[in-house]
């Protein structure tokens, strides 16, 4: 595979993402998340907390409007979702198997790998593990959002943004809660955080600049999450999960819009070098978010050699389309922020190489939130 050239010698792919070739599947599979033995993951947080003495509510009208909308859109994960729904995970996994080969099962050449010996039992088990893993990653990502947004309350200098961010803290607590409950009561196991997602969240939390929290979390992580939730919402046949995702997605559209609105104002004041740093961070985050979808921890747990998993996953015929769809929110929002074409258009070049540039003219998330500006972005009790 071609090695991506980087026009800026100060920031090579190795410096940004730890490897030269962004598409090297074997290297992507070498990064496997591990939980600390003491169960605690500590990340130094270097941001100064900032008080403001300017209490004028509504000085930033769009943020104020979003805050008012968020106050009306709160829901209760304990009582608004149909938790009495019976979920037969094995039946659903078997149904997916019976529908025909998709994902890694559709890889044309598994020769020489452990997966070549698998039959129905193993593939159905993989489907179940994949769901446990995916929902676990959603849960961990939600906790990342909870921490990052609490940090934004402290660090962002504007009162309208502090107000809005406080509503997002509550939203994220609810999201962690509902994903955790779904895993505990409807599925068959938890997974540790994916290695790539963990590296990215550590980078976001440890950055000392408040706008990097927004770029990493609200634009990149939540932008991808919104697309991933949307895909799962469309495809799942499980009514409780469908309902849960619909509620969460209504919140997430606001969160991404919060990032775009806040950064648009700040980026007008940044110089070319500062914008370039943001472009590089967006690229690093995009690659990490893409690489986190490979499911490394599942194969590791099942005892499949990572080399075998990498060989099979790299041939999944739907992989590139699936990955590209996940960027349907990120690319237009980066464009709206001016990051795509700033300077020499470095980020456009990188997104082109990743095969996701086609989404640049998709609807950005601000429009999506406005479409739901009827005061009731969530249809209650929709199953
Ligand atoms: Fe969330
Ligand atoms: Fe969120």
C-alpha cells in the first residue's frame, strides 16, 4: 500500500498517529486496549479553570438558543425507555448469520487463518461478541464525553457556552447510564475500551487548550458517534435498542452543533500555524476513530491471532463503505469550520487519501438540529 506523503516535515504520520502507512492493517491490529489492574485510568488534565465576570445571558444567541432547547429536551433513561422489552441476543445474532455473509464472514480469502475453520457456531458467537464490544465502546465513548464536557464547563470563557455545556454533562451521564444498563441487562458481556479510542481520549483530555477538547470530542468523536448510532438505528431489529439510540441521537445532534458554533467563533481569531495544528489534530482523531472500528479486542479475547484477524478484516467487502459512512457528519462539519481548505488544503488532501472526502457537501449538523427545532426533538415512547 502507498505510504502517505506529508508535505510538512514537522508532523509526519509517525508523529501524528504512530505509524507511517495509515492503512497498515497489521499495525492497526497491534493496538489492543487493556484495563489497568487496579481499575483506575488517570489522565493529567492541564487546563486552567476560568471564571468569567460577564454574566450576560444570550450574548451568543445561537448558543443561548441551543441551551434553551436542551433544557426542554431532557429525558429520563430510567422511565422513558421500555426496559421490560425481552431481548434475545443469541436469536438476533443467529438471524444476522442466516441472512447471509457480511462483514469478515464475507472475506474472499481466509486461507491459512483460524477463521477459515469456523462454522455457524463460531460466527454466531462472533456476532454476539461484536455487539457486546460495540455497545461497550459506545459506553466508554460516552464516559469520555461526560469528562470532556465537564472540563468544558470549567475552561470555556463564555457564559452561554458554560450554560450549554452543563446540559450536555447531564445528557452524557444519561447516555453512559443507558448504554451501561443495556449491556448489563440485555447483552452478555462487557469489553474494555478499544486501544485506539483510548489513545485519542487521552490526547483530548490532556491537551491544555480548551478548544481542542471541543474539536476532539464534539466534532470528531461525537460526529462519528452520531453517524454510527444512525447506522445502527437503521439496521437493528431490536426495538429497545432502536428506541434508546433514537433518544441518544437527538441529544448528540445538539452536541455536535455546540462544537461547530463555538469553534466557528474562535477559529476566526487563530493564525495560520494555529489552524494547521487543529487540522493535524482532526486528522489524528479521524484515523484513530476509523481504526477503532476494527474490533481488535474481540479477536484478542477469542484467541484469534491478530495477524489472522487483520488479514480477514482487511478483505471485508463492506469495510470501506462502512468506514466512509461514519464520516458523513465529520467531513461537512470540518468544512464548515474552515479546516478542510485552510492553508494549503492539507486536511482535504488527508481526507481524500482516507476515502472520505465525498461527504464534504452532506448536511452539516447545525441544519439537522434546526430541522428538529420544534421543542420536541425526541418522539416519546417511539418503538
Ligand atoms: Fe453522548
Ligand atoms: Fe454527546
